[in-house]
């Protein structure tokens, strides 16, 4: 009976968790930090993206690192809250909503980041071994090929495969949805990769 009551409570909490996750995810840390640092609108430089990779193009490595950490943490916090109030279903819902919020923030006309840092943050709270595997795949690909976008694409595919290998099928399904969005958000990068025009890590 207590288990059934908890399930019912979690089900009723889902709309709130989805909204909270979205609002957390849609905080544009890259934009806020660069404006606070007096660097203007990050959307006016480089790729126009609000994520850590574009913040790095300002030459401010500290700001880029802070953006990366904060973008990841908003996914992690969303999952933790979701898990507390809705167990695994709530955690998956809140984490996915945070990822969607990062990619499509309402107050930036749905033009947010590409989401890989938030993706990692969600994985950290859902299943940390998969986050470690995903991060290592990113690092290995980035080191070998020097393309941040390619590393994100390859690593994003590794995540749902890892979760399936661990038997976490519900998590794998949500990770697969986020992976699809990552690939869609990187479609311009994919075109540049095929054309040999994508910027390498460290390039001016």
C-alpha cells in the first residue's frame, strides 16, 4: 500500500517536475556569465551558441569552465529533485525537461545551446558509470580528432548503448531521445565536418 501511494504521489508530481526541470535547464549560464564579465552578448560571436565551447572562443577559459560546470549541474539538480519527489520516473522526466530547457529556452526564442554539458549532468545523477564512459569517449574522440562537435556526437551515442549494457532500459530510452536532439542540434556542424570546414579545438 505505501508503494502504491508513493507511485500515485509521483504521478501527480510529474507536471510540476517537468516544469521545474525545464525552468532549471533554461537558465542561460553562458549568456549570463559573459554579460557579467563585460564581454557583451555571446550570441554575437563565434557560432552564436550559448554553450561552453563558444564561451571558450572569448579566450576566457575560466568562464568557459564555469559555463560547462553550471550547464551540467542544472541537469544534475533537476534529476536529484525529480528522484526525491517522483523516484525514477520523476528523475527521468525532470532530467529530460532540463535538457530540453537548455536547448529550447522560452526567453531566448527557443534558441539555446546544443546540450552536451547538460546531457552529461543528467547522466551523472541518473547513472554515473555511464556518465564516466560518455565523458571518456568525448575526451578520446576530441584528443584524436580535435573536433568538439564530433566528440559530442560520438559520445552521445555511447550513452544509451552503455545504459542498455547495464540493463537500464528506461534510462537508455530517455538518453536515446536526448541523443537524437543532440544530433539534430549539431546538423550544421555535421555538414561542416563533411565539408572539411568545421573549426578544430583551439583554433582561432
